[in-house]
C-alpha cells in the first residue's frame, strides 16, 4: 500500500551537510506522519504503507547570483554562517502572531506563552514546527531514530490539545521545561484513558518517555530550538514596537512581516522560476516523479494494493499532468489524489496544464461546464488555507473533487509552507481520508 508525496516550489535540499540533514529529517517526519496518522485508517499496520518522496528541487530554477536581489534582513542575516538554522527561524516565525510577540514572557518561555495567549494546540504546533526544522545536535544522531515515535506523539498531543484548549495545569507551569514535562504526562494519561488505537495514541512513545529516552530528547531539542529561534525574532523586533497600545498589535504584525519578507520574496521568486522551467520542459521533472510512482506500484502487496498520490503546491500540478497524460502499463489507478495548497484549477483556467486540449473542450460545452476528475484517480481531495496566496479551490473548474479549508494559523505571508509543519494538518487529513473512502467525491 504505497503513497507518493511530491513537494512543491521553494524546496531545496541545500548545499551544506547541515542544510541537507535538516531537509532530510523534516522529510522523514512528514513520511512518518503520513504513515502513522493521515493514512493510518487505511492500513492494517504502518509497516505496509511505503512512502516515496521524489525530490525534484535540484531540477528547478537556478539564480545566477543566488537571489542576491532579495533584501536580506532579520533571521536571514542571523543565519549567515549557520544556514542549517534558517528553516527553523522561518518556521518558528510563521507560528508567532502579533499578540504573542507583544507578550513580555515570550523570550523566556515561548511555548508557555503561546499556550496561554493563544491555545495549547498552537503551542503544540510551535513545538513540532521547531522540531521538524531544527538541526539535530551532532552528538545526538540517535535522535533520528525517534522520528517515528515523534510522529505518533504529535498525533496524540493534537488529540489532547483539541480536547483541552486551556487546561488548568497551564497556570502552574512557568517555563518551557516544566511545560514539556507536564505535556508528556498529560498526553500519555489522556491517550491511555481514552483508549486511543495504537495508530493514533502514542503506545510506543508512552513506553519510551523515561529519562534519557530518544523521544524525550527529540522533544527537548525541539523546545530548545524554538526558544533559540524566538530569541532571534525578539532581538530583531527590539525598538520596532514603540507605539501606544491601540496600534501596538499592528506594529507587531508589520514587524513579523518584515522578518518574514525575505522568505516570502524567495518563495515568489522560486515559484515563478520553477513554473517557467517546468513549462519549458516538463519531461525531466515528470520522469523523476514517474520513476517513484512506478516504484510505488511495484511495492504494492496483494489484497493491500491501494495507491495514494499527494502533491503540495506545484507538486499537485505535476501529479495532475502525470495522471492525465502519462501512460503506464498496466494503466495507472490512483485510489486517492490529494492536492494541498495547490494551483491545479488556476492552471486549468489559464490553459497551462498538459491536458490542455481536453480541458478546453470541456470548457467549450457551456458557460458553466466543468472538467471531470482524471479517470485515473478514483477520489480527489483538495485542501487549502484561506490565507495562503498560492492555495486555490477547485469549485467551478473541476468536478468530482472535495474542497476543504484548513487554517494553518501561520503568519499569512508564509502560510503556504506551514501545512506539513503542524500535527493538526495530519489529524484533519486523517478525518478527510476516512470520509472520502466512505462517501466518495462524485457528488461534489
């Protein structure tokens, strides 16, 4: 039962070993969350869900001066000499908000502050955004082995946080170390009392929460990394918020936007650059993805042979082109096609998908005619954050699709990259996957 995940724009593995390690570890956590959370209801055991993640970022646009035209500021300046920390700084910034930045306790205890000002769920998001993008200490390479447990714990923590937005015990913790210790206890207790199945509840993690366990060390590294990144943001914000209380929130938002601006500019630059490269010659990128889809097909097991294709952003377009124009032998059959923060409908409207001829014919039938779901996909889910400038719905363009909103609660300027950094996303995707296999999407 294989799954193929195709990333979108602005995904580069990096040039240094540190950058590449962060990229690889984040990818590993995403794969484990697909396996242990999002598609857990479809498999009998997680070992039978093989996850393939073709990397095509090296085939994307190249900039002659490495985006020297993008003004460097804030976290990017502080990441000079430590490029492996840039994804951490950016991911943590995305999970802060003006009301949080205004808190005097933010730098001392960011997780506690976010939990008290916003919610426990927001603090869990921040913790795992930090953990997913944090470099692992050189002397603690064994933390890589904790990633499957971290994925299961993320799911259980999200379930607990959803049921306990502001638990009473928050009033008793003053620092992030105490917060993490209490969170571990409460999540384990909740999972046990709720009788959560092993695919969602952290049965293995609960057993490994003793002092010195790799999961606990992974979470502690995540918490420490969040604090380091928040310190960077706060230091870059000093003196920027000097207004009266009535306008301080606006100034805090503008300050966060200024910190995030270089990343936003890079996303826009790589988005359009990658689009131009792809439209000029689709074959190099589609070949790489097709190779992994074929590997996934070959990995199918008898009586357990569903195939899932998931595309983030431009990855959804690459998959649509493959589903509609690439011939497989035997013919390709995708049981579920998922697009997240993608632009498939936009590219259909402007005539830039590979299946342009069939799309144009569908549009010509009448003023309100729609394009049918690709015949190679039995089901299609499309998910987008309303604040994501690159995420589009499909209504009025395609039929046989279910559109869902998902609010990352990240800073709007950078919400496009935040979907897979929050445990809530995988838990909600699990619900949608279960629903779509029960009801289908043909009535959409």
